[in-house]
C-alpha cells in the first residue's frame, strides 16, 4: 500500500498525543447566548494570500448535543503563497486540499480549527522575485482541511455541506444512544499521477467524510475520521458540482438514518441533470438516481443547479433546485424556476419535478472578463446561484415528536431591478403541496447576495441569514464597495405564517474589492451562506470581508482588463504591491438564543 509505513507510524503518534486534548473537549460548555459574532475560520493565516482566503460556509448543530456545532468552508489555508515561483501568480497548489473544518463545543460561542497531517503547501512562501523554484508540496505537512484524502488518492476541493445523523447500531439500524455521526460532503479530484492512479473517472467527483468522534476530530486526531467515500455517479466526462447533504435525523421517520446528497452532474453538450445519492448504511455505500431531465430543451431549460435537500418527520425527502429558463442577456435577467422533487420511500424512487414558484435571477450584468453574473460592480464577485432555493424543515428532530413539518425557502430575487435585489422567503404549511407568496426579508439599502433559512425543529421560529451589498453597482473599481452579513428572525404563528420580523444581528461591513479569485482577475465570495437552529438558539455563518484590505494596484489592473485587455499587462505581484491582509476573506458566525421564547 502507498506510504503505508509512514501513515501507520505518524497516526499512532498523533493518537497518543491527542488523548488528553480530546478528553478536555468531551465536556462542552453551556449554550451560547452572546448574540454577537465570532470568526469561524480561526486557523487562517490572515497575512498571506491565498492562505487567508475562505468562503462558501456551511454549519450544522448536533441534534442530540446542541453544544457541538460543526462548520466547513472553502479554505485555502494550505495553499502556496504568491511569492512562490512567479510573484504575480497565486495558484491552487496541485494535490493540496481545500475543504476546511471547524468545531464549536459551546454552541457557536467560540471555534477551533484542528490541524492534521497531509499534503500541504503552507511552507511554500517563496521570496520576492521570480528566481525561486515552483512549490513542491510537503506530503507530511500541516493541514487545516479534511484529513485522509490522500490515503485514497483524492484531494478535497471545497463546496462543503455538513449534516448530523444517528450512528449505525450494528444491526442494520440507527441510534442516537452514543451520540451522532457528522457527515461532510465536498468536491473531490484525483491526486496527480505521481501519487498513484486516479481514484475515479471524470474531472470532479463528490466525496463524503464521516466522524463519530467530534472531540477527537477537533483535537487533531485524523483517525477520528473514516476514509472518504465517493458518492457521485462518475464517467470519463463527468464534472459533479453544487452538492448539498442531509441525514434523516428524526426518529419518527421510517427511513431514520438515511443520508442524501443532491448534486448537478455536468456531462458535456450542455447537459447537467440533477442526481441524488442515497446511503442506507451510514455512508459506506451509495445509490444514485437521476431526478431531473438530462439535457437542455432548445435552451428554454438552460440548466439545473443549486439544490437543497431535507427530510420531514415522516421521512419524506425533499430536493429543491433552480432551473434556469433562458440564457443571460445584458439587462434581461433570466427567470429562475424553483423546482421540487420528493421521495416517499427513502430515495428508492422520486416524483417528477414540479414548479413551486418563479423567481427572477438577480443577474443584470455579466462581467466581460470572467463571463459570470456579478452584482457589486465590474470585476465583482460572481452571483450565479443567488436565486437558488435554500430550504429547511421543522421535522421535530431528534425525536420527530410534535413536528409541524413547516418548510421554509430562502433566496435572493431580482424582480425589483438592479440595485434593489431582495432576500426573500416563501413557505409551505402542508408538506410541500402549496407555497405562500414570496415575502421580502431584506430592506434597502441592503442588496441581497445570498440567503439561507433555519427553522427550529418545533416549527415556532424562522431565522434567515443573508449577505448583502450596501452600495449600488459600481462601474469602476476605484470606488469603495460594502459587504455585510445579516441575521433576521420571525416567529411562526398559529396560522403557520412567519410574523414580527426583526433584525437580530448585523455584522461589521467590509470592502469586497479586497477579495480575489486566485487568478486575481476579479473578487471572489463563493456561492453560499448557511444557518442551523434548535428550539432554543440558532447559528448562522456568512462570507465576511471586514478584515480584507483594498489594493489600489489590483483595482487598477482589474479595471484595465475590462477597458483594454491587450494593454493591461501582467498582474501585479500581490505580496509586493498590496497590504498583507489583502485577499483576507473570512467566515464569521453569529449564535444566540431565540429572541422571543
């Protein structure tokens, strides 16, 4: 086996070294009620791009011990610095993972990011000038991303999705008797040929990691994690993307313990059907089902992505997704149809897709350099999935008792035009048979960017987190822009409708011009925000630029790319031309008690 002696020796040492640390984490503190925000990505090196780049957060609260919360993000913590080799390139280092993991043991009040051992480029710092050699990753380096991927010839590639479910009981069923199992889904690619044969066919797959020992995992014991498992259906042309994960976590469900991963399967010629993978054995094996059409129909149905999956107290599985109905044209944002498929038999079969509502994708401008929808200005952060439906269901977990099965849907809508983009919600009180008219959650000058809901398991509280821009669309990179994270709350009344919306948190603002794609050509904030709730409190996470410095040299170059690309010249060298905290985007989170118990 590849490098078997090294792995055995190192992991034995790690296990002995973390026993005491794990024990100290085993008795967490009380539920957090501070109501403020905290940085979640606490392991980040804030002064080196792109190691200081984090985005696309996810969060999940343990249903049987809500003091334990897990979060994930796209995390460049282990990547090389720009000064390695050519100083004006900041690549994703080959074979280095990008799926960060964090834990809280006091319900989101404070966070820890464990350090494991794996393929790392943290030490590839380089020096000013282009004379130093290209980065050679350390195969036994320190990593702040998911461990054990290189053991099976995989690289974790971000797009995190997290969920807690019951543990297998050893007899074909599931139980919470000894705690809960954490599932972490993410994109995965094969390691380079020099490390072994490709682990799967195609360009990008989906993999799931699992741990039954969050205290050990948080303390840096990588053996607390099971080996990752490929869950997507792959072929030589497959690029799997935009996944979400859920575990059936209500004991009342006849499919208690099932795990579902929905995803878009890009497979050439414009085809991107939606698939759902189902596991009935705790994530060991997975069965795939196609749940949407396979290809475009004369471009009327332009694409399907941005799925969200949940289960109710009866075990019905719901997958919502966005269908784009026409190509993007400047000034004419595409229609975003929210579709729903359901399974009433644990993922064995799925209903035909049906439309639950029509939204307007907030895509008024396509950046000419990156070819993606942007909302804050030229060279801005992409917003391709702003209108995708994010959902949650009041399924009464962990028992399912007294569940209302209230369904909340949140998204960002462009129906009011450029500079008036809204974070919106709709809901169902009858298990998805019908949905309310959309209701605005945000208010000017907030221009919603991404939104996500969380419903308390008993169906009495609805939380919505959203990122928003607070400046109009900017035609120049020379003027400041503002990004903020916001959390709102509503009670759910006896009629099943949310009311008494209040803003319970507003994060510090930042300038998203200080964020960046690794190719430096535009800002980057990812595609998601996330929230999770219990009956007593909630946790929300968002993309945050408060600690990111703007860089005039980068702004000028980005503007030049759009004015006269041929004359723009090479990119500036960020570590020489910019402040050390340029590019420093973080994940921040809020946790707090139900404001109206």
